[in-house]
């Protein structure tokens, strides 16, 4: 997941919440008709760069977003976890 928010000067609300609550990383994820528990983790610098480059290869417009803002766009991984 990327918190690009179209190169806005601030990070989008969901990404800010994920960063602020790293001690409470569990989330409910909805994709299509499926809902499942997941753990959100803000990536390290090296992992962020690797995932970001992969994402830019898939959707080149995101390279423009990075150039258009002074902030580092967060990359957050979501890992499915067992239901409680």
C-alpha cells in the first residue's frame, strides 16, 4: 500500500494512522467482497525503495508523485493474520 495521496504535501489519513499506531498494527482489510484481518507495517528504507521501484514499474505515474512532493511517500505492507 502506498500513501501517495497524489503528491499532496501531507500523507493521507489512512497512512498517517498506520504510522501513528505501529504499536497497534492490526487492521481489517476490505478488498472487493472479502474482509480479513491484517497487520500494517511501515517498511524500512531499503524495503520501501524496493517496493516503490516495483510499484513505479507497474504504474509509472507514481514516479511523478514522488518528484512533485518534498515528503517521502510511505509504503505500508499489509500481511494477512489469523482471525481472533
